[in-house]
């Protein structure tokens, strides 16, 4: 199948948490024989901060928006399937309208939501949001998280069908490496500074550092310049894809904090969880419904409901025990949660939707 994709970026992880997800999904769909064109706007300085890597599994198209949109839409019209991901960040409304209605093509149309809680909150807050009226026109809605609450919500808004395709592990990208002593710490958190994440970083990570001044913490991610941090937290800035393994393997434990919207809806393990799992890191995550769908709390992942819980885990979990938990998590991810498996699921869905459309025609 020839697939044309509109997304934020497959070539850069700079201010782009979906990069690992896109790479895992589309590299494996390519291995299954699909031909993929991935179109991303030249925006947010991502093209100046591209990650090293081989992206030859897609035809990468970099466009200027809005000046190039009409030409890009013409190119998309020749595909068998057109996918619009949420959160491109540039002219999303125009691209959503085009992919749902305006591109003159018999292609299947899919909206693939990489932040479903935010999208659904937006269309409920503004009942005149243009995307709300487009939902029934897509042949399928896919999401990368959210589980039953998100599926039910999309269907109430008229979606023909909605299916989660969860984040996963690409073992060729995220794997154990030698520890880097310059990144030695008790706990590392990699998270860009976003409005609905900052409060949770303060309540879990920063407070934990204040409660344990004798322990060492590292904060990675963009946007934290100017933030008042305890002396035992070191900010290291943007952590590119090439550095994920080194950072995850150098900390005694790795913290995952879901954004408010993801935590409230549940069933939303972010890419960071699987990146750390691939490295065999011991992960502490904030509590959210559906964790046990992916990993067993206590033996494959540690769960914390407060900064006090995080400090308790740091003080009572030996390095040997942390290593065993990390190994257990990696084993489970390799068995059940790889992008190879997710992409087979997607490929089968595409075939089923295509067959339904052919039968109707």
C-alpha cells in the first residue's frame, strides 16, 4: 500500500515526543512492504536539529507551510491511504480539512491521534471546533493511547471506528549500553517543559529532590532554563535520540511522569517508558489506570503516587533489585510490546478497512 503521512517530524525529536513512535511504526510498516511518504513542515527549528539516523524507510518530504500545501496535497492524492497525525503544530486545521474532504482521491483517510486526551478536550470545550465535524468523515481513527475511555469518546463524536495503537519498543534503537559516569545519578527524568506537565514535575520530581538532598537527580528536556531547581538537580537540556540509551543506562532509576491529560484518561504509556525498558532501566512511573495492561507493578515497573513514594523507592530498592526490575521490564517489552508487533496490527487493520471499502463500492 502507498501511504502518505502528515506528521510533526520523523527526522527530529526536538520538541517532538512522537518521533520514536513515528520511527518505530513506519520503519516496521516499510518492512512489511508498504511504501511510505512522510511529510513534515519546516518548523520549530527541527530541521536544524535533525537526529542522526537512517530514514530511508520513508520518502521524507520537508515542506514550507502554508506556501507548499497545495502541491503537497496534490502529491498525497496519488496514495492509497492518507494519514493525518494530530499535533503537527503548523496549519493543522487546513491539513485535517484537506485529508478528510478536499483532496480529490479515492484514498482511504485515517486520523491518527498522538494526543487524544488533548484533542478530545479541545473539541468538547469548543463545540464549533472544525475538527469535531470531520471526525465521522475519516475511515478510521487511530490513537497512541487512551484505551476504552478514548475509544468510547471518539465513537460518541461519530467516529466510524477508533482503535489504540500503543507506544512500543524498537530494540534496534533502544538497548542496554555502557554506563556513562558523567551522567551518574539516583534518578533521571527526561521531559520537555509543557503547561500540563510542569505541575506534575514539581509535585513528583522536584519535591522528591527536596525531600532527599543527599541524592542526585538529573533533569533532561527543553524549556527548563530559568526554572528554580534544588542544588541536587542537574539540568542537561535536550536529550536527542542518540543519547537516550546512555542517559537511561547511567541512572540508578528512570522516572516517567505522564502529562495531566494522559494520566487522567489512563492506558497511555508514553514513548519514554518503552525507551527505558529497552535499555533495561528500572522505571518509576506515576500512577495511572491501565499500567498493569503493559507491565506488572512491583516486578517489572515501580509505581509512585507521590514524591514521598519516589524517595521511598530510591532508599529501599537496592541496585541489584533495580537491575532485576529493569531486566524483567525489558524481557516483557521484547515479548509483547515491540513496534514490529504494533505494525503487524496496523497492517492488518489497513487491509480490513480497505476490504470493507471495496465491498461497499
